[in-house]
């Protein structure tokens, strides 16, 4: 929700958070993101990563305030390429199912 309401960086248009993994001590949050479109464009991916890095301070401030935390985790951003692979496998399986019906 912060991406759509608080962040005004145009590089983050179409960025979706796909999952978040927290370290055992809750000090580091690995945020995996995807792009609605342009995921195969290296400059678009890099722009999104830079934009997320610049917004990390805002995220920490907003999340620590909303959750009443003394300290918020450090955010580390990674592109979630695994989701694209899962989508590709799903489409291939659907294609096999259609062929079997015919």
C-alpha cells in the first residue's frame, strides 16, 4: 500500500511486492518484487531496484510507526524471477492439458 499511496517515484510504477522473508532476528527483511510489465528490460529492473532503495527509509519509518516497533528491519530488495518461471511452467502444463483433450 505504501508503494501506491506514499511513494511518488515514477520508477516504481507497476512494481508489486511478491513476498517478504524476515531473518530470524527480524533485523533484515528481504523484499522480493516483480514488475507488471517490462520485467525483461534490464534498465527498467535496475530503475525499480534503485527506486526501492531510495524509498527504503520511508518504508522503515512508516512500518515502524504503524506496527509500533522500536526499530524496523533493514530492507534488501531482490527481483523475483522465480515467479516468472512458475508462470511459464503453469502455461506449459495448461498447453499439455489442452493437447490431451484434443
